[in-house]
C-alpha cells in the first residue's frame, strides 16, 4: 500500500511523524514526507492513526489501479 502527503495542505504539525516515524518525516521546510515506497504491513495501523490525526487532512492512501 502507498500513502501520500498533500504538500498544499500540510502544515508540518508532526502528528504523522509521531504516529508512524518509520513512514513519515517532517523536514526543515516544515512539510511531512513519506519515507517508504510501500507501507510495511506492520505500519498500516500507525499510518491509519496518522491519517486520522492530521489536522489538515493532508495524508491519504494512494489508490493503485
């Protein structure tokens, strides 16, 4: 599964990084970045939590076709 961060919405609150530090990183530009191409199975629940906690709803699963 893939996840993305919409940088037009992201304000770098860091809730995603706190929830899933193996998947997200807030960098010096105050934006969150996805660190992995595919979310490992053991991180799916953490990413779900990050999606729920993001105050700007900037994180979403990528629908692959």
